[in-house]
């Protein structure tokens, strides 16, 4: 089982077409305070042991971070170690979201 890559534009479309999609932001609280996408769930990678098994295994999940590296690590763990079946990572992270989708979100 593996995860898939999804663009910021596709995530934007998913938020409308599939509002039950869970968007997990794995950045740290200080980063989330600077810039965040409304409706995301902050689940820092540093505390993943406390939350990683708290979602339904078949729930549609998109994992995001600053540029995409941490979200890839979490997406890989969700699918390969924890048995999640519908996981994507948002390419480019919130930085790309700020550049392409919502320029009111600060870039850092």
C-alpha cells in the first residue's frame, strides 16, 4: 500500500468536492501560528505517536507541511506501517498553497 502525490490545485478542488477529506498539517505549532489553511488539523510530526492511529484507516487523508518533505514521511508511515488506505501528500506544502492558491497566507 502506498500514498499518492496531489497538487495544491487538486487539494483545493477536494475541499469542495469531498468536504469529508481530512487535511492533516504535520508542521509544528509555531509554524501553524504563522501560516495555516483554514480547516486543517494540526498534528505535529514531533507528536505523531499520540495521534497517528486516531483516524479511520479508510478515511480520505491529505498530509501537508511546509514544502512537502515531512508530509511525505508521515504519508509513507500512515500507509506502510499503520495500514491507512486513502492517503495523499500535498506537493509543495503550504508554501506552494500560498504562492498558487491563497496569497493572503504568509510565506516563511
